[in-house]
C-alpha cells in the first residue's frame, strides 16, 4: 500500500469560506485589543462598565460581517467588565456579552438590509433602553433607571465612531 500525494492543483479550498483563517483571527485580535483600549474610556454609570469598547465591534460587524462583530463585542464587553472587577457578577456579564453580540449582529443586518442610519438607530435603542430593561430582574427598577441614560449615551458615541470610521474607510476603498 503506497501513499500517493495529491498534487496542489487538485486541492480545491475556498479560503473565503473558511471562517477561522489566520487573516481573520489576526484582524479580530486587533479589534479586540482596540476594544480593550476603548474599555478604559468610561462613561459615568453606577456599574462602571459603560465604556467605548463597542465602537470596534460595530465597525467590525459593518465592515467584515456580523460574526466577527459579535465575537469582538462579546470579548470587548468582558474586557470592560474585567477592568471594573465584574461588578454585576461573572454570569451577568456573560449574559450582557451575549446581548452585545446580538445587538451588533442586529446592527449589521439592519444596516445592510435597510439603511446604515436605520441600523444605527436600532443599535442605539437595543444597546441603550433595551439593555437597561433586561437587567431589571437583577437590579430592579433602580438599576434600570440609573443605566438607561449612560448606556444610551455610550451607545450613541460607539455607533457614531463606528459609522464615521466605516464611511471614511469605505470611501478610501481600503476594505
């Protein structure tokens, strides 16, 4: 029994369909690192975890797809929570990381299917008021009321940064 090597020209691999390519992993690592930097820029809030980490996730989603954006969003939130010592507990911050992944994915979907600015409005609404109300079972109406304004402001800033960067880079044909 002999092993015959397959000539390289007979191997048909579509690298565009491989999600975990080295290029994509490196790109996500860069945006996760940028999210860590954004995690240090806080918006005053009762929990201390409202920051500018999501801008890079929203940018990744609109530029490279919802899957990349969702991964950057989840890990970006976890880095933000880590900088404040997980004030709402690790399980709650994991729940919030999943929310962030969903919000970023919804932004990409609406922005691509409807319009970029409609996606921005949807993302601000989901990441601000909706996220605030989703913590009501944990912290009650007090935490919800205290988070709604800081989350909406931070969400607006994050989205504005992401869309501005996206519009500049898309006009330059770099991506």
